[in-house]
């Protein structure tokens, strides 16, 4: 058995500045922050990279 995690399911980021807002990705897609959180699929590299580099967002474990 492998102990590596697969890139499946959602990745959740906590918004430290707003409880509700819309984030627009470079490709034009919109992500909604609700209750101070936004989630994207683990396989969505563009969204994960964007959220991971955003100064107001922290990845949750």
C-alpha cells in the first residue's frame, strides 16, 4: 500500500480578511468565499496556485 495522498477532493482555504467575497481567477472563473472559506478541487492547479499565493488566504489541513 502506498502512503501518498492522492490529489482528490476539495482543498479549503480560510479567508483572513473577508467572510464573503468573489475572487476572479486569471482565466476568468469566479470563486465565492462564503463563511470565510473557499474550496477548490485538488486537481485544479490554477485555482490552488492562485489561492495559495493570495496574501489573505490560508490553506486548511
